[in-house]
């Protein structure tokens, strides 16, 4: 089996959430856990990831001003219902590189 993608998960501060962010995270882990190693992380990490997923609870882009040194994908209230499909497509694109 190929090595799993290393995926960092960044959660916003949760000050104005429109949906259950943990539920989205758990759905991602369940659906893609065979090919991704999901690791909740922090801004202060020196760890390198193949992809960083930002799980933002509202339409704000408060976490996009950080350079994570890799590709990022934002999940927020406008796309959270399709998060698994969107991240799956992104992961498969990265794996084909």
C-alpha cells in the first residue's frame, strides 16, 4: 500500500460557528482515513504536511492569512456539506502528482 498523505487539520477559534466542525472532521477521517493521516495541528507547528485543511465555522477568512508552506483547502459554512467529496478530489489530485 502506498504511503498515506499527511494532512494537517486547522480549526478556527469557533467564535461564530454555523455548523458542527467536529462532525465534518470525523466524516473526513471516516471516509478518507485509509489514504490520509489526519492530524489536528496548530499555527505553531514546524511539521510539514502534504495538505492543510482549514475548518472554518463561518464565512470569514480569518485563517487564510497564514502561509502553511503547502496546499491549503478551506472548508466553511458554504461548502461543508460537500466537504468529503471536495477533499477526496483534492487528495486524489495530490496523489497523482
